[in-house]
């Protein structure tokens, strides 16, 4: 089981800021979060951190990992 924390637009489209799920890779997380077209459009543009480290779709997730889903941010 992993913890997924969603921020800004990602939390808005998924409807929660945090959830628990079973996933083996970031690709699994993306698939589970992309259940609707609008959700998929937002999630596909997000960056992912696993335990604070940048991750790719192929990143393997250990049990108990924390995945942060970060949409693109405007401004600077």
C-alpha cells in the first residue's frame, strides 16, 4: 500500500488531497488516477516525487512509499 498526495489542480480533479492505493510503479498510479478524460489530461502533465525524489513512469514503488503528484505551476 502506498500513500498518494495530490496538490493544486491534481487534487481538484481527483477530488481529494490524499489517498491510499496498491501500485507497483508510477505508471500504475497514473492509470488509476486517470479514470476520466479531464482527470487524464491533468494527471498526464504532472510531475511525480517518490519519498521526495523525482520519479518517472517506470519508477518501482516500495510498500509504504509516498508519491506526490505535482501539476505544473505558473508564475515564479
